[in-house]
C-alpha cells in the first residue's frame, strides 16, 4: 500500500476559473485547486483556451496596477510622479542616464571585443581557462 496522496484531477474549466480569480498567478490558482503550480503550467501550455485566460487575467491585473498608479499620480505622490515620468515620459526627456566609464573616468577598454569572440573563446572564459 502506497503512502502517496491521491492525485487530484481538475478540469480545464476549473483551471480557467482559478486563473481568472487569481489574476493569472499559477501558484495561487494551484493552491485553490489543490494541485501544484507545475501542473497548472503544464495544462496551460497544452490549451489555447487556458493561455487566453492567463493573458486576460494578467491584462486585468496590469490594468488594476496602472489604475492605482494613476490615482497616486493624481494625488501628487512624488514617488508615483517620478516613476510615471521615468517610464512614460522618456520621449519628453525624463530619462535617467548612466555614464559608464573605465578606470578613473577613462574610456571603457575591450567593449565590442566580446562580440568578435568565437563560442570556444567565450566558453573558455566561462570555464576559467
């Protein structure tokens, strides 16, 4: 006699409902269904219908997050205004720029050389040879 728990069988309709109700988050959907997140993931990969449910739930969650951000912007929350401008205001010059230099502010040496290296040379570097 085995001590393994009995496998839970769930339908695509049950998975779709769980995904919809959890904002497309596999681990939360799995917990509701009593299965593993990898089970939900495998089933989603096999079903266009479930993939669409994930896209739809994720889009709804993103809309909610954007709505909350806009409320914070409208309330004048400095963090929200700054974040919004960094993300959406790039075309108007609201960009954080980073300058990368070499040692003591000098030029960066060797940039571009990596692109010219063979796979064997790159693998040798990764392996510490």
